[in-house]
C-alpha cells in the first residue's frame, strides 16, 4: 500500500508488563500510526504484539479514529472495553505519546 504525501507516520513505545510473552520477545510495546495530516484520520496502525489477531483487533479499533474531531477518551474507553490483553495500559500510554507528538507537529505548521 502506498500512502499519499498528506500522511505521516508517528510511533511511540512504552514498557510492557513483566512476565507476559510479548515482553520476553519485544521488551517494549511499539505503536505506530499513519495519520492523514489534512483530516486527522488514522489510516493505518501497527502494534508490536505477539499475536497477529491481537494486533489486527487493535488496528480495527484504532483505524478511522479522527485525532482532530473525535474525543481521545472515547478511543481509550473502547480499548478498555474491548481489549482485555495484558498490554492494555501500555497501548494507551503509547497512543497518548503519539497524540502529543502529532499535536506538536500540527502546531508547528
């Protein structure tokens, strides 16, 4: 998939809980979002989780979220309600860091 020039990629990582399988493989959780800078819509997402099903499930929750118009707490509530994996808190922390980076980038333009 080729992304248009109006998209950016921002990633962030956070510490995984000790003792879970992903932590022994990755040490940290990395979330990456491809964001359309004109609309604020997340066009794609990657999450370093051990299973493809978990990463795909989270991608389904995150893709389509609008960073300009949607309430971030709504996204976090959906993650808390639907994703009950051990990395839930790390995922939310990583997304918060990405949003901070995104907002800083947008304020510079």
